[in-house]
């Protein structure tokens, strides 16, 4: 999956229930693949806002 230029890898965790998403040194977990992806989108938005705040 892709969000903008960033590629997100979603996978089933072997030793836990649910799915995980990894992108840009972020790891998020969720019960479903969609939930893990949604949480990753929020994490990426937060880090983008932090980067923009540091520049100004």
C-alpha cells in the first residue's frame, strides 16, 4: 500500500492476534489490516506535523 510517496507494509503477526503495519521506522498494530493501516496513517500525519513545527 502507498500513502503519498511512502510505502506501507501490512502483515499478519505470527505470535500475536491481529495485524501490524510498518513504514518509516513506525510500527502500528490493529485487530484487522484496515485498522492497522488507519493507525499508520495517523502516525505518519503526526510525525509530518512535528517536522513542520520544528522547521518554523
